[in-house]
C-alpha cells in the first residue's frame, strides 16, 4: 500500500504498524528502519513515544545497549508524561 499510495495520510501509522510486524518476525533491521522513517516523517505523531520505545527494544535485540539507553533517555526527555517514558524509566533501571 505504501508503494502504491505513497502520499496517503496514513503513511506514518502504517510505518508504525509495519515496524511492529517486522519486530514480531525478528526482522530487526527492517523494524528499526520503519520506526525511524515514521519518526522522521511525523515527529509529532501520537505514536512517536511508542516508536522510540520500540526502537530501544530493537537496539536491545541487536545487542546495542549504549544506543538503547540513549534512545530511552531521549524519549524520557522529549515525552516525559507519556506512558512510553514511564516504561523507558523502568527498563533503564533494569539495564544499569
């Protein structure tokens, strides 16, 4: 759908869900690319905090703990009141 209708108003949401599907299928590189593309296209999208948390999950799966910590710290700073930020705080505490 994204290739056929690149200008759709649902592109960002579609990328978010594709990122989740790729993650579930353990295609971590695709998942990371989809979440990052979603964030780049719509940095104020409602799902950006969740996408950032998902990126940190992918980074953990890829054994890049330094990047995962930074992503979670950025998430907490950018979206301190979000549920994703709370989850990031809990995960950071476990990673230290």
